[in-house]
């Protein structure tokens, strides 16, 4: 048998770090990526609901469950502006057995990473409403002749079907808005067009509509995210703090009424 000569294994190439003092990172490429390829989100900032003060500070109780502003969550949301963000690493994490129903009141276990420009200080508990696509939902309510508008769980993007308890359908998609029986406002509220067909007083009706899904920020891992750019003064340079894009983890919001109503 011929003996095959083998060379002695040698380590791979290594980088010497002895002479490296600082590595600067430019944010121009990252910001350009967000501006060119980011998705549109409506950014809602979270604030403590005013209803909590009297309940917690004076009466030492939990917040009102019937508050029209926060719907019993103790958090109110105010629209700040439309921003661009790059979604990544969308994932689903199972916290229960696959055949079990989600518990009432919890949020869906669907997560996504969002990266936005440094100027937009999106923070924990804020809400990001995805404007590039819609999802669908149906709800039932009762016709009340004294009500001008109906607020559903989510602002309506488009009405699909309106059906009353007798199985009668109402026109909500006619090309001419004045011909529709029911329509929506610019704020996503439902209203019945005056002079056209309506359900009987006190009659239940169901609505199938599309809406923009919302994500609640559960972790703002880079609340302070930046570095000192440039050479130090003792090396003849000028340094300044450079803010990096913000990275958040968000969770898809599905209220208990979505699962159980």
C-alpha cells in the first residue's frame, strides 16, 4: 500500500486587531434602504388614559372597563404621522398546544421586527398600523335610528357586505356614493345614507369589512442606538454622535372581540 503524504493542517487567515482603533459605521445606506423599500405605517403614540387617574389615584381601583377612549385597556392612542419602516423576521410562536383555542383577551402570537429612521422615536406600547395591505373581519350590531355613525373594532378601510337579520343585503359598493344604502366616513366609521334603504329599528345587522392590521410595540431594544463618528480630537479629527435607525419588536394586535364576539 502506498503511503499518501498529507500536509499538516494549518489555521486559516486571521485579522490582526492590534492596529484597529475605531470602525465607523455610516447610516446613509440603512436610511436609504428604509426610504426606498420601507412599508407605510401609521404611527400611533401611546399615553395613559385620563380615566385611570380618578380610578387608581382616588378610588384605588382598576381603570374603567367602559371608557370610550381606551375601551378598558388604560391606554389611549394618538395618531402622530405616517412613517416608513422595514419589516423583517416575521414569525409565529406557539405558547399553547396547537389544537387549543387562544385565551380571551390575549394578543396573537405573531411577531415582526420593524426598523425605522432615527428621527421617528417609536417606543414601547406605541401602535404601528400597516398601510400596505388589508385583512378582513365581520361584526354584528343593532340598527339605531338615533345614531349617526357606528364605530366598529377597527376603522373600516372598505365595506364588503352588509346583511340584516332577515337576510336582506344592503348596497355598500355602488359606484355612485349617493346610491349606496350604507357607506363609511373618512375616519372609517359606518353610516346609513339618508333617504335610502335601512334596517328596521332595533334590528341586528352584520358587517364584513377590510381593515389595516395593527402591531403593538412590545420591545424597543434600541431606544438609545448610536455611536461617536469620526476621529478623536487628539488625532486631529472631529467627532459627533450619529443616531442609528431604530429597531423594534412588534406583536400583531387581535382583541378578544376578534376571537370571541
